[in-house]
C-alpha cells in the first residue's frame, strides 16, 4: 500500500521491470506475424495468426475482446504491427495487450521468456499494487533476488521514494500474508 499519494492530483505511474528469474510459467503468447514468423511459431508450437486471420475479425469488438482474453501477451512482426490498430481497432490497447515488436533477428523463445519474467506496475485509482514476483518452483535466493529488484524498482517510480510506502506484503496463493515493511 502507498501513502501521501493522491491518484487524482499526482501523476499516475506505470512501468515494467524485467526480473532475473521467470515468474509466470502458465503464460500464453500469440504471434501476429508474417510468413517467416508463422513458420517459426509452428516449429515452437506457439499460437500464431497471419494478417489474413486478423482481417477476419473485421474490427468486431466482441471477437477482439475474446482474443485478448485468451492470451497473456501478443508479439507482432514489424510489417504486421503497423496494421494491428487498423485491423483490430483499439480493443487490444484498451486491455493493455498491445503487441510488442518482434523483429526477424530476435530469438522468439528468448523474447517469450523476457515477457514471462517482466512485471508491470500500473497505479490506477486505488493505492494498492499487486505483482507476481515468483512461483512455487523457485528457491529462496531466486525469490529474494526477484523481490529485491521489484521493490527497488517500485521505489524509483515513487515521487518521494520510501516516504510514499505504507506497507509491503508478500503472500503466496493460499498462504498467510507476511508484512516485510
């Protein structure tokens, strides 16, 4: 939780930080690509859509929303990225799922692992933030590293640093919350 911070007056912040260890294993990615990326996606057994598939959506809000809910993230080839707003409308951007750029030099699996280990901070109207910093399969040093990096990044986003922090709590899915600050 935060304090001395008014989301109405003060600037709301958003930022993402890449953690050293992968946090989300059940993370579905879809590639919106040209032929080269579609072939790579097929080899790696990753879902992919071509420009022709995107044209079938015909800017239908319900279908775009359904697509956005199905995946955690999207990646698009340079040629396709420019066409995404025209083909699908503003639906993906509104849901915070606008595709990230995938160039032909990029290693697709490395890029997906980057997405899996990136956490996003976004302050909306409430003063509580929650982010996934680890999972059950991680050992203590890995968790500590991720938590330390996440907390330090959050402090850099805040206007007054530690003065804006009311409390920091760590919680596993079914476990009791542990307050660390």
